[in-house]
C-alpha cells in the first residue's frame, strides 16, 4: 500500500483533529462540566450577592484550578499557573476537588452544602475520597487561591461610592422605571473593577477604547436618534421581532451572567469528548470573559459617558441642535448602574463567541442559547454561527434602550482583542502559550496527527514542522493547513 496519502484525505484528517474536538453532538458530562454547573449555580445564588460582575472573575478562578488539576494528571496541555510534578489519580476526582475547594474558600457560609455536594458527587461517580487525584485537586486549588487572594476583586470594606457628575455627557445615577433591580439612584457598581489584575492581559487598560464621539459629532447624533427611536419603552419604532429579541436577552432581573456561562458549558458538554479538552475550553472561555469585563470597566471608569436615558432626558442641554431632548423618555429595561462606554455585555459576549470560534476552528457551528427572562416568548434561540450571536448583542442593547451603538461596537472589538492580547502575552511563564500551527504530521498508516515543532521556510512563509520521518513509530507526512487561526491556548506538550 502506498505510504503517501492523498492530500485531500490528509487535510480532512488534520482539520478534524486540530479542531481538538468533534462537532458531532456528544451530549456527555465529565467532572469539569458537572462542577462548572455547580459553580454557576453557587455564584448566581450567593447571599449576599457578589458585587456587580465580579462573578465572571470568580468563574475564571474556579476553572483555572480545575484546568491545572486535570492537566497535571493528563499532561495533554501545559499548566496555566500551578505545576504539580508526579501527579496521578483520577482527573475526575481532581477536577471535583479543585472546584469544591475554591468555591468553599470564596463562599465559606456555603461550605457545608458544598461539602455534601462533593461527597455525593464522588459517591455517585464511584470515586474514593482517598483517590490520588483528590490531593492533586487540593494542590491546584490552593495554588490558584493563593495567587488571587489579594487581587482586590471584592474589597471589604468597598471604596467610596462613585456617582460621576452632572456635566453634559457625563454619567450619573439613573432612575429605574421597571420593577426589579437596580434601585433608582444607585451608585456605580464595582467602580474599582477595571484596576483588578487580569488573568491573561497585562492590565485592564491594555485595550482601552478610543474616546467616544463628541456630543456634537455626526456619529453621536446618529446613534442618539437610533437608540431614542428603537430603545423606548413606549411608542418605539422596534419591530415585533426586535422586541422579541430584546426580551430574549433581558436576563433574570437584568442578569445574563448564567446565560453566557451555560452557553459555554453546553458547548463543552455537547461537543467535547475528553475531560482534558473540556477543562481547557471552560478555562479559556471563563478567562476571556473575566478579562473582557475588566477591560470594559476600565473604559467605563475612564470615560464616564452618560447613558441614553440621561442623554435623551437632557438632550436640550448637550449643545447639539440635532438631538432633540425628551424629559419623559424611558428605556425598555432598567439601566444598569454604571457608565455607557463601553458595553460590558458586548465585551463578554464577544469574548465568549470568539473563544468558541477559535477553539472549534470555525465560525459556522450550530448552537442553542436559552433565555433567562421569565416572560420571553421564545425560550431558546438557535444560531448557525458564533458571529451571529455577537451581532445580535450589539443590536439588543440598543433595543433595550441602555447603550449607544458606538458603545456596543467598541465593546465587541475589545472582546475580540482580549483573545489577541492573550496571545501576545503567551510567552510569559504561567500564561497561556501562543500556537499558530500551519503544518502537521499525519501517519500514513493510521492517521495519527502530530503537531509540528520547528520553523522552516516554505513558499516565503514561516511554517512549522519537526522535519522527521517518524514520530513514536508513526510514519509522518507533512501537510499545510489553510488559515489555522492564531489563538491563545494552553500549549501542547
């Protein structure tokens, strides 16, 4: 039989393997996915609630510990922060213990219920409490807890309240006209968050947005009149479909934190076969969303731009004759208690959808999102591309009446940049490692794929190859992949 496989067959094999997972539905759960669910529920129902969007950082901390525990045993990827030489045992036990310990540290009042959930989980999975993996999970959790112990994400007592100021264009507390949070006149939520240390970026200002358009500019005028027309609670120009989309993403009391986390979890549960890869996807997604929210808060606190509700009610005082004011104007949903520019929702949403597209190696993947809004007419929404969800979120916040389009689009750009910035920092020890593989080695006999290792020149472009004729007994043939995207990734061994 010929030792040379057809290029067509090789490329097909490479694309399947280097995507890291099959996109055929798997519908399975492992400890990384199971404890991600427990973590989402624990953070979402915490009493007292976590301040502002701090839950995004909490999620990242838990998933970083789970990732390091799993990889210490499996060795498929490099560690994120904690190295545990000689690790052994069940990766399932390690993942459960790592998540449990971090959560118990964050929420000591829930320690008893978390202990019970942990013991019950091990019992149902047939895992012993003295499994060597338990010690691995304990070490991974301890290392991550120590690393983020003084990160300032939830200071006690909190700093002085921030209320902006009443100058034209400047944010100040707003009125809530609908039932539910936030209360009218609330100060800015977590004004310190933009200065909290990032997980993969250098700092929250690394991708600070450029200044918003001037109040007298053409862009501001256009976006002002758009949100005034489309975002009003009554007599708006929204279509029925636009209103349905707005309510789909209205959240539970305005909170969509579980929606994004569950979308990530569902992709791991439905499309990822091994715990090494599910732990990696959950870590990549939560780290990206955490850094995206820090990035958003840096821009919010830096520019302190007023929200549409204030801008429209004060429209006669902005020195722009093309922005007619309306003191009685109200948005469709309550305005969150922090400045407009840039949108936190679009930062997070873009980071999530871009992570998924890069992880799976393509944008055109079908997935379903479930609404958290109790009165949503449509409970689920199925997309055929990740970028479709990103585009919807830009429009949604305008239909809600709580953001200008320029704030949404700038945030979407920032959320995407978080992934780029993570790659740029990847060579620092302890951070995810950059990989931009263009070449792979495929065994002519069994289709085994090996990531190639050394640079060489082909056709004027630098590609990667180990240039050997065998790899662990496999016969190698080198094939170039088309446009394998750059992605900050926990590097392969």
